[in-house]
C-alpha cells in the first residue's frame, strides 16, 4: 500500500530539473571545517590552510557536521616543545 497516490501532481503541473531550478544562480560552495591540536604554530598553519581552501572556492564553516571536507591539523614534536 502506497501512502502517495500515483498522481501526486496535478496533470497540468510542470516539473523542472535541478539545473533548470538553479539556472542563473552561483553553484553552492563546498564547505570545509578545521580542528587544530597543538601549539601556536599549528594555529597559524590552520589559518594558512583555511585561506588556501577559500582561494579554491571553499566556504570555511565552524560546524564540522556541515562540511564536506574536515581537516584535523596536528603535529609531531621532533625536538623540545614550547611550554
């Protein structure tokens, strides 16, 4: 048993493709979110990465659940760390 009838749209209604509906609009930007672990250098590097993504047409969003790309920026301490 179907909850929708076979003729959900009136017979004279028009249907449109997604391309037709979006005609004349800018395409939606892909979204990227960042999470940074580590020292101040990592914070600075995340800023550089974010600007690079923006230059490539991405929108930086704070909510990782809304992002298509999620960047986890961390490091490995190779010498004495800054305290």
